[in-house]
C-alpha cells in the first residue's frame, strides 16, 4: 500500500550531502517526492512509496557517514500523482 509522508529532519542535515543522498536512495527504492533545505537549518522532504520503502529510506539516510539526524517530525499526507523524486 502506497503512502506519502511529509518530513522535517533536524541535526547535522545541511551541508553534508543529505539532499543528494535522499535523491539517490529514492531512485534506488522507487520512491517519489522531493527534498529541500529550509531556512531554519532543517531539511524538509515529501516522500511517497510503501511504508517499508519510506522506513528504509530514512534508515539509509541516517546511516550516511556525515549525516546525523537528531530528530524527525513526520505526518502522513494525501498521495500525489508523480513519477520522480527531485531536489528543490
């Protein structure tokens, strides 16, 4: 079953390749959505896929060498029609 989540990541998440890792991980898992840096030093992301794929994506992001996620806020939001993941 497909779901879509809106995320806010805090910690060492800007200037460490977070958005590029998110892009490549999403491509490998078939996840769609977008990711961007926020003005408040957080990274914001919407991702759509199976619950398992989204959990794996977050796990893979947290396993990256220079990324340190201190906290994650997320909520389930309505699905969207899209076919790619992009950095905005």
